[in-house]
C-alpha cells in the first residue's frame, strides 16, 4: 500500500514541476516577444521580477510556511503596474 502512495506523490510533484516550468517559460517567452515594445529597462525589470517570483513560489508552494507565495503574488501586481505604465506611455 505504501508504494502506490509514494508513486502518486512523485507523480504529483512531477506535475507541479511541469506546471511551474511551463508557466514561467510561457511568461518569460512572452516578455521576450514584447522586449522591443517594452524597452530594455522595463524588460530587464520584468524578467528579474519573474525570476524572483518563481523562486518565491517554489520555496513555499502551498503558502503554508514562509509566506513567500503571498510575496510572489505581490510581485504579479508589480509586474502588472509596469505593463500598464508601458501601455499608458504608448497611448500618450
């Protein structure tokens, strides 16, 4: 009985890893596509926030120990603000 549970846990960990890998790969590729429109300074800042956010999410995936997941979510809002400022600049 222990073996199937152990295998199931490994499979769940694999899916979690795949999900976070694909999520951040997609985010970073999207930023790369927009790099020229964003400008180098914004792109570099967004890419840095993405890397920091990933580390935070990985360190506390269930948001139960360090609160790092909450901090990572705050970085999402910071990224949104940067992206909004880039679109406002274009409209002005």
